[in-house]
């Protein structure tokens, strides 16, 4: 059952103007950051694509069961069973298993605070903000400090006695090869590790522990959770078939260094080299578009902060401030798109000139559309209506 608590705060028009003016500096920082991110991303995308193209043309597929010293220093592709050596153990709970990785997830039943703000503009440019804090109970894998709550009384959380942890095998073989740590951490297909016997637990934990569908419940009653109760579950990454593309360095498989980056590919299951490089190219394109979207968003925020003082000035009459805010938002969008496209185009000019030229043309078109929207009424001939005829008679 949740409850709530409200606070009310006000900000004067002068204070808002001061904050908006300070925000201009931050806005310029955002714009610079967005430009740098977009330009860097284009170079990263091209270099990664070139690296994958070179790798795909030079990789050789070998058997995982045979180690050929003649392939030392070469980029190889192989498929086989990844096997760990020895057991992994959780020293606090006494859980052990033969696996590539062992993971412990701990959740605590605790108070959680949620806040929702509602801001209203006042005549004169000031604002009134009502913040509503609501509290409920729920499970969380990270400890929530109740001392930071707006209303900590009645919503106290105890410290979390255990944290989520992970253990990874130091030696994993793939047939005749050994995998470098950066390959081991990429092996997928995690599976549940069920706990069936409480006797393996240390005595202090066993006193309040209950079994619940293969998980541990530490508290008085699993059917009625109380603040401070814990749920502890375990999972592992088992031995499995994987496919790898990397550098053969003696018996070790590791990242293959190239002029711009490196090649280190791993997928669960049996996959050909062509399939793995195709997946890597798709991932590169996806990341490129994600970073482009992030860069454009940063630019939009930056330009929005530059124009913020205008809407705050107009907020002396709230409806005017809203209208100005919509207008500056549209201008900020067009400027962000224009600057973003120009930056991307310049990046492509540096790495792939033909596409860069087409992007510059597109950016110019966007800028031309913006200028037309802003100045379309200027320069139009004024129409003078003739005077009305004199009244008859």
C-alpha cells in the first residue's frame, strides 16, 4: 500500500531569466559535443566497415581440434565446444558449479520513492511547481538509501547485506585453443542454476532461508514479504558450442589488431565466417544510426537552451511564452538537423567524398527550407486597395 507527500516551490521571473542565460553556456557545450560525436561516429563507422571488409577477405577457417603453428599471427575462424576447467564458487553462499561463469542476483524488498512534478506558469513570468512524492514497496537489485527520501520517516530501508556478484573462469578452452579473457566474457546463453538443498548454505544464512522454486528466500515468510527480505537466485554460463573469429597467438585466441581497431567476433552456436562478418556489419550499421540519433538529440537540446531566454522573457504573459517556446522549438529542430547533416557530410567528405557531397546537398535543402519559412513574407509586394466609392447622391 503506497502513500504520498507533496512539496510546493516557486521561482521568480528574474531567477528563471538568470538560469536561462547560464544555460546558454551549457547549450554551446552541448552543440560542440553533438558535433564532435557526429563527426567521430562517421569516422568510427567507416573505419569499422573497412576493418570488417579486410577481415572478411583474409580470414581462414580452421578446425578447433588441431593447432597449426603455421597459422600463428593470422586471423582465423573456428567452431567448437567452449569448456571451462575447474569449478566456480560463491564463497558467501557456498554455491559451486563447473561453468564458464557463475552469477548471483540479490534483490531486497524495500521502500521506493517516485516523484512527479507539475509546473504552472504565473502572470509576471514566475512559476509554481508542485512535486508529488509517492512511496511503495517492491523488489530491487540495488540498495535504495531511504536517507535521501523527501519523507524518510516511516520509509526506512535497512542496508543490503549481500550484493549481486559474478565469477568467471580464468581458463576456457575451445578444442586445442585457449580463449583470451575478452572472449570468455562474451560467451552467451546464460541458464538458471536451481538450489535444491539448504544444507550447503552457511549456518547464519540457513537460519532464515527458504527454498522457493529453485531460489533462496531469506526472511520470515516467503508468502508475505517484509522490508529487508531478500531473494537470491543463481545462474551460470555452461559449456557450449561457439564460433570465434580472432588472432591465433600460439594456442591463444585473442583480438586481431588492425590499423583502425581490432576484430574479435564470438557467437553462440555454429556459424560460418561469412555469417559472423555479416552480423558484425549489421551491428556496425545499427550502432552508427543509434549514435547519429544521440548526436542529433544533443544538438536539439543545445539549440533549445540557446533560445530558452526568449521564451522565458515572453512568459511575463504565459500564453505568449508558450507561443514563443513552440516557435523556438521548431527553429531549434531545423538548426539541429542542418548542423547535424552538415557535420555528417563533412565526416563523409573526409572518409567517403561522394556520399558526403550528397549529404551536403541535403543539408543545404533543409537550411533553405528554414530560411524560406522565416522570411517568406519579406519582399512580397504590398497590395494597396482602392478607396471605397463615395456614397450615391
